[in-house]
């Protein structure tokens, strides 16, 4: 074997020609179209099995054949790893690869040529095979997506999980986008999916906002203030903290004068501050169904829900079922008391209920406070109980940040010990935190990045960028606004989803809006560009054929794009198996990057050869189709014009 120094391609010693030269000399793939409707990789695996049987007299399973995409530095489309076959060939790797390659070139109606690099057989696929592959993609109505049947596995995904004492923030945005995309991807893999939300609508934090509104609100409402309900309640949560800190500082100073150390004084002051005592008393009244407390709670929570709904609509997410901790915590308490009676848990002298998980490598965990009120763990037990009573769930996925890793280890063990067969099988989709690189887009509280502010700022940023680029100057204002919405949200969503969810990340608004590089707007602009080409073709009387005939000689770039399109179903499966929206995002970017290189180097509508023109139109249309499908799995819209 020798290497052509000029081209960098490896040549086979037997033939002395590279794949590009022989691509159209293999037997026509379309002669056996009825026989070969499977993927090229599947057909190649069967052909390799046949070659091994003919050459070495041994049959192996097609699933044991290792085919991978050929590395860029070598000529070919698919590479066969031959090392596993040496035990049956009893020959050197290069000789084994040479024999298999020669057999495939002669007998396979897919292989045009081959070359050998040590123990790797690089196979060049016939152009006709790629044309047939593109035809299959072109005629597939839901290409890359599996149908969802009535008996498909049911997956429930919990995401969002807000508290009703404050508006949604940047962390919630990442959570919602991850949860929504996971739901779309798992559904694309043939699962029935239930998107669910658990609203943290009870507890001491809720009582803090309620108490502050009673003391400092003077009857203020969303209507009277002009504020979204969630923002209004968030303001009172901040107000509680402000007044509480003032009380703590006053008490601490007095206790220090009485002789307590600074640490002891601070601890006692926080415990005895009147506001906190009142909040705890309000929580007890709430659990006792005090009508005044419950009435105020319902009124203020309804304000918050209306605000949340606006934010969810703006993000483009929603839920099939919403659970409320106020309605699940009692089931949780019942399960805890049941476990206490069974000896699974123990009660301390102060009346609180705990579980000892030392035998499982963990520590003791509180399940009920001394006053009988519930903690988050108790509520999660009750919520899980209700969910599995409501649905025949095969897989339960919790989309919750990595700061709760320990919580879900404990929850899994608790559910298992309580007799739930699905306890150990729950999935905690643990994701990292997201921050901004500077102080931009801070919320009115000055401590968190408000989701509504972020969404509005991204749309404004998109509008400014589009205007500065001179795009859309002749379009109506309403259309400009809609495109800015799509691009701004696309930039936000793509930037947050392209990163491995397990990693912490920094969200850079300016970088995300860039129309070049690995960004949502770059992908959206490519889609709009293709749609523009299709419209011009239609306006010129050029129709996209339903199928392509064999015979056109394809360039390396055209074949590479078809191969990239053919990978999409496998990428969708990978994203579903690994819970990895970033796999879809980065696939879309790679596809778009490759298509833009093709668009730059090749004519489409100005191509004189009608056969090539038709092929390139079909190729472009299917790149757009896959972009639209892939981006939709991320919850991202693509504009027809841009």
C-alpha cells in the first residue's frame, strides 16, 4: 500500500486507483432497489457476513460487524474494523482487509471501491446508493422519528418545579428547556411521554411572602400595580427578607450586649425574630386548614400561576399534568407514618421522624419535623405515589439541578424501601448551573436573572442584530417582530442546549445571537436561505421531483451531505438513550456547516446540468427538512424568511 502524496488518499496495491475515480463503476445499486430498502450500514453488514462466509467458511452475526464513518483524512465513507476476523482468516490484518475489500467490490451492489489502512478497510459507496438513500429520506414523512403506538413505554418527565414565592429565573429557563427537549426526543424515539410539573405551593417560603403582603402590601394586586402576579409576590418575598434581617440584626446586637458570643447571638436572633415566628405560626395554621390563611394562600397563588403561564407560553413549553405539593404532602405523610409503623423509620425525642441510611452509605434524613409538618422529601414521596396511581409509568425522569444529587439518591432508596418497585429505577437528570458573564439583565431584585427580563432582552438583541445586518429592511414591522422573537428565543434555547447538560455553563447573550459559528441564528439563517432557494425555484417553474433517478455522478461534498442526513435517525436514538439534547444541537450545527460549504462551492439554480440541478434541489430541501425536525426536538422554531 502506498500513499498519494498529492491527494493524501490511500490507494490499494491491487488496483492503484482511488475511490473517487471508481465511484460510478460498481454495479447499479438501483437494480436491486426492491431488495435493498435498509440503511447502507445494515446492507454493508450483511454483505460483510456473506464475504466472511465465502472467504473463510464461517458465519457470524451481522450485529457483530463494526462499521464506522471513515475519518476525514482517508478516502471512503464507511470503515470496517477487520481485527475481530483475524481468528478466522488466520492472516495479517492488511491481507484480511484486502481480501474482504476485493470480494465486496466484486459482489456487493453498494461498494464502488476500497482502500486498506493497516487493519481498517475503508469502503467507498456507489453514488447510486447515496441517491437511493436520499430518495428514502425525501419520501419519509417523519424522517428520523419513530411512531408512537398505544402500547409504547410510558415515560413521565418532571421539570420546572417552581416555588410560588418568586418568578422564574435563568436557572428555571435551563430546566424548562432541558425538560421540554427531553420530552420531544423521547417521544421521537417512540415513547409515550407525559410532561409533568410539581409546583412547590406550600411551606415556610410561601408563608413568608403571604405574611409580608399582609404587613406591607396595603391590598396591592397585579391589577392595581400593573405587575405580573409572580413578580408581585416575589417583591414581597424580598420584603420579608429585608425586614427579617433588620430584626435579626437588632436582636443580635442586644444579645451580644447581654454577653452572648456573636455566633450564639446570631443563631438565637434568627430563631427568635418575630417575623420568622409569625411565618412558622402561619404554616401551622395552613396545615390546620385555617380558613383565613387558606383563603389568602389561594388568592396569592392564583396571581403567581397566571404569571407563570405567561412565561411558559413565551418559552414555548407546557405540561400534560401539574401536581401541587399542597395536594401531595398528605400522601407523603401517610407513607412516612406507614414506614414508621413498619420499623423502617424512627422517631426522635422531639417527635421528628427520620430514616437511618448509614447501611446504604448515606446519613440520617429528616422526613417529618417535630411539629408534624412535612419536608421536601415527604412531599416527593407523596407526589410519586400519586403519579404512579394516575399513570402506568415505565420510566420516571426528574429534571433537577445537580445540587439535588444527594436528595434523589435518598428518594430512590426511600421509595424502594417503601415497596415501590420503581424506586431504584427513577432517573435523576442532573444538570449544571448556568450564570451570566456580567451583570447584564439582572432582575429588579438585583440577585437573580429574571426569566421574563431575559426573554425580552434576547428578542431586543435579535431585533438590533438583524437591523444592523441590513436584513429584512423591506419587510412589515409585524414580520420583523415575529422573526426577532423566533431568532431571540432560538439563540437562547440553542445556547443553553448545545452544552452537555451535566456541565456548569456561562450564558453569553451577545455570543448567542451571532449569525456565524455554533449558534441558533446561524442554523436558522441556513434554513431560511434554503427556503429562499426553494421559493425561487418554484417561482421559476422548477419543481422538486418526487424521486431522483440513478445516474448522476455526485461530488464528494454531495455524498458527504447525504451521509450526514442518513445519520440523523441514529443521532435521535443516541440523544434518547443518553438523555442528550446537545447531541441533536451539535448534529444540526455540523449538518449546517457542511451544507454552507456546499452552497458556497456549488451552483444550484444556475447549474446547467438539469439532473444535477434536480439532485441539489432535493438535497437542499431535505437538509432544510432535517434542520426543521432537529431544531423542533430542541423546542426551536425556524423562520421561513430571515
